[in-house]
């Protein structure tokens, strides 16, 4: 697997991953009706990367979590192609993101809205040393589970 900067030629593959995840409305607090153009603008307006293994298996972005005094903490988003789930793609992206975030000068990484129902993500972040530093009770209206908690997860990059 090669992880590289996302390029214009990757837009179709990135949209193919974003669309079912955003439309399902089960893991991202994104309007399920978001347009292709707006979704790609959102994803690619940050430092965006893809996992390439002869085809795009996953994508992630890194951006400042906040401006000004909060700009030393980054935030990321990750999506793995459904056919590549369980094959270490998410772990590889996270390892790359942690290294890349340090290279970009960030001091910490924070996930602001990890749904407690997204147990695979919570498990990956915890195994990577992230701490659960907060919980927003019933913060997300899941389409099948109803209201679920959103966790705030944090890791210093030292």
C-alpha cells in the first residue's frame, strides 16, 4: 500500500467512498444529501491523502481543528473503501496521519465527534493511544439507533 497526496484524478474514487458513507448518515455529521461537489470540496480543502494499491482503498484528511490559538491541534477524517475494510487500511492511514501531522507542525490530534456506536473507530483510536476526553450525550441522531453519544478523543504527538 502506498499513501500519497490526493490528486485531481482521485476525485471519482474518493467520491465513490464518500457517497455511501455520507448518504448512510451513520458515522459523519454531514448532510446525507450533500452534493458531490460540496463533499469533495469539504474533503479536499484540507491536506488530503489516498491509500493506493493499484486502486484507491481509502482516503483521509488532516486540517487545523481550530484557528488562532487552537491551530496547533489537528483534526482528521478517514474513510476506507467497503471492500478493503478489515485489511489494515484504516490503521495504515492513522499511522501515516500521525507522522504527517507531526511533520506539518501539529502538537496534538483530536477527533471531535466519534460516534460511540462506531466501535471499530473507537477501538482503533484507543489502540493507537488516544484518550477519551469528553462525551457529548445524545449528540447524534443515528438513522437506526436513535440518539447516540459523540466522543471527543485526543492524543499528543510527542
